[in-house]
């Protein structure tokens, strides 16, 4: 008791804003958490790979150093010369995975951020106002959810024309209802809680109640969902590029498309599926680990 | 706290000045049915015609079993749930007529203490933020840090508590934080909804004493909602007994406990164990049978007649009794029973099935057989 009092007393000298205090605490806890650090390390690793791809990759992503060695039945696997082997066109698989990090991470992060932003907006609207606003917003969300995700993404991407941006926007839009529904449900549950009632009885205005109490207590599952969406966004981007709706230049490698392209050679050259696949898994794992620990760090109930 | 002049205790108790007056208050929750087009198929009459006066500086206890509508009544007074009919007058302000910003400003005068102190505190808010939030909401300037320290001191918590979070406290400490929050705006009325029911018995007395101490210091008026008759007896000047959405008896605390007039109150009193084995073994007890009827479909006439051991063939099922005075009792003692006088005089006896008579003379414990 006395020790924690001393601690609290020294803390109070440094900290002005209670909200800032909480954020600082969360950061402190996150820095001590090995799993969060591993997750952060994985993400940092892929970001660095993406940035320094030209320095890391031994070949350009569209060079075909192994052109002569390829026959339809023989695609060489990993060797000292080509670490991840060659692909069906004789391109160096390692270089393509390295370059692929650029496109994949970009699509995943941007699409998830946009999807989350849209979902937050709709979710807060529905969760904060309830009643008719809630009904209208949730019916829109239901309609969006009733259309198969990839089908809708194809429709949106086709409407916007092939290109990186339309892929990102299409994936963002199909993820909006997921975030919206999740947040709305959480907010609705929080809205009936005693501390919200207490804030109302204190005469706190609606906006601070929604943004200061209900939203912060509802956001954790949304953050975790975002880390999972990052992984699926990469896969969805692959689906779109497989259908010819991806980035304008087919020579620019992207993990998803590399995975999609391998299906004809799966029996003869499984390494073509393995390497981009494992890259997706590890990147997704990194985001998930960080996301999971972030959720615990920002929740004061887990404070140690 | 320093600028508040504490009202002298004796004077405030005697004062007939009514702070809050409730008349014919109803809270009916609609029961809706239908898939596309919803229509109302009925209503849950959680509070159904309550009249209640709370004198300034007094403590009114509201007791009743779970589901009788006592919490809803408390919340309806604060407009945390919307009443469907009736009036709530605070001082000379018609609380039900207020809306928007006027209502928000009015909330400053009326605060609430909740039953579950953990649930009523935002887990992401530290105590500093919890206690300064009401100050921010009403644009009260000054040094919030100093004010929070003062509030913590008043409720008996160390100043270092300000930087800690609700989960770091014990139940009793959390309830102190909840009380500090309720007094932060220096309200006149505090509705305390089961303020100690969620606490350990050993902590209950501390919190009850804190509430009483604050009342003396700040001149507060309390409406204390509880199901624990002992707590209410300790803290309340006036006790109102609620059954299925309506008040059945209202009296100064001592009168009510000494001479309960309503059959329901009698039954409640006889459910309280008396810490004297001789009395406990020899007194006659009245047991209520069955459950609380559904507030969606309350019994006609007297709400209590379906379970009343003193039920009479006439009037009880047809006429809803109103709160009235009974000859031979103080005017402040009012009861909603058609037959209160006859029951008191012993002319009407309870149905035998509802009475648990004291055990016949208890056999002495068998003596150990000297042979073994």
C-alpha cells in the first residue's frame, strides 16, 4: 500500500493529463512485453524488406535469370544460386517475394485502415444514436454483408477500373460492415452500463460520453479485428489480381498473385506456393501478435 | 466543501420543507411485438402511481423486494428513465418539463450513487478523471487537482488514489469514489440505489456511516433504496415500503418498525431475524407464499391481495387502496390497506397457512446416556 502510494505520488508529479497517463502506461507495458516485441519485430522486418527491396533482392523482380532451365515439368526448387528456387517463367522467387512485400503490405495496411475508418464512422453513428439511425445504418450493413465479399470487391474494383487504388478501396469497402457491426454491438452493450448512466446523471454531454467513455471501452475488439483483416486483405488482394483487377503492371510481384499463379504447378513445384504463403502467414502473425498485446496493454484491467 | 454551511441537525430533521415531491409517478415500459411493424401489446408497469415527499435534509428509505420497481422509481426521479405520467417537483422546478440543456444543468442538483461500484466507474478512467469529470461537464473552473484531493479526503481516501484506476481498489473504496463523484457538484439530493448491497458486511457499516457523516456536513437529502431493512432502519428518517410498483406504507422509521400496519410490511418485518434466540423462537412469523406477480399484468384492486394472509372477500380484489392515515397513529404514518384498523385490532386474523407459530416448548437436548 505505502509503496504504491509513493509510486503514485511520484507519477503524479510527471503526469499532467490522465488520458496521456493511460497512453504512456500502455506504451510502457507494451515495451516490456516479449510477444508484442516479436510481433513488432516481424512487422518491422517486413517493412524494412519492402523499403530496401532493391538492396536485398539479387535480381530485379521481372528478370528471368533461369529462363533456359525451365520446362513445363521441371521447375528448379531452392538452390544456392536461387534461394527460393525459380518460378514458372524462370524468375528468381526470392527476389519476387522480397519485392512482393511492398505491394502486399501497402494493400493490406491501406485497405484495413480505410475499412476501419469507414466501419468506425458507421459503428459510432449507429451505436451512439441508436433508434432510427441505428436501424438505417444496420440495414445498410446487412445488405453489404449479404453480398459475398469477394463478389462485391470484384464489382467495386471493376467499377473503379483495374489498378492498385481500386483494389485497396474495394477491399476497404467490403471490410467496412465487419468493423461497423462489431463496434456497434460493443457500443450498444456499453451504452446500457452503469458508468454511462452515471455520466448522464452527472450531466456530461452526449459527445464526451460517446467519445470519452463508450468508444474507448468498445474499441479493443476492433483493433484485434484489424490485425486479422490485414491478413485477409492480403489474400483478397490476391484474389482480385488473379482475376485481372489488381495492379496495372502484372510484372510487379505481389504475394497473393504469386500464390494464385502457382496453382497449375502445385504438384511439380510446391515451393512456389510455400514461399509467398509463408510470407503472408508470418506477416499476418506479426500483426496479430502485436494487435493482441496492444489490446491488453490499452486495457487497464490487465495492468500489472 | 469548506464553503458549505452545515445545517444544524435538529433543525433540519424538524423542518417540513419539502425538497422533492413526486405525484402520481408512472413508468410503464412498452412490450412490443411484431416483425416489420411493431405494435405495443402491453406494458410493464414498473412504477404505477407513486406519491412521495422527501423533506429537505431528511433521509427517506425505500424498501421492497427485488423487482418491485424501487430502482426504477429512483431513476425516474432523476430522469435517467423517462416517466410516462405524473410529476416530479424539485424545489419549485418541474423536473419532467425540463429538456436538453436545462435538464443537464438541473442534474447538478440531483446525483446518484449506484449499487455496483465497479460497474458504475469507467475502467479506463483514473480517479482524478472520474472526480473532475462532473466539474468539466458543468464548466466549473478552479484547480481541479486540489478539488479532487479535497473530495478524496472527505470520503476518507488518500490523495494518491487520484492516479489509480478503479480495479486497483477494494469494493468499499470504489463505493467511496462513487460517493465522492456524487458530491463533487455539491448536489442537494442524492439517490442512493442499494449503496451497500454489493459490499461485504464488514464494509457496509463504514459506507453507511460515511453517508450519514456527509449528510451532516453538507446538508444533503437522501433517497436510499435498499432491500436490507436493517440498513434502512439505521439510516432513514422516513421509510416507504414499495410493492409491485406502488407504495403500501410510509411512516417515520421508528413507527414503521414498531407498529407495521400493512400486511406486506408485517411479513417483511417478520422475515428479519432477531438476534435473540428466545425471542426468535417464540415469536409468530408470517410467511408470504408465491412470487411477485408480473408487473405486466398486476392484480386488480389491491396489488398485494394475491399473497395477502389477511385478504378479505370484499374490497381487496376490487378497489385499489390509497395511502391514508389510521386513527391512533401519527399523521405521517400512512398505509394503503382497506382493513388496516381491523387487522391492528386483531379482528381479522391471518390465514393459518401463512402463519408459522413458535415451536412448542423445546425438548431439552437429550442427555448423553450415562451407561456408555
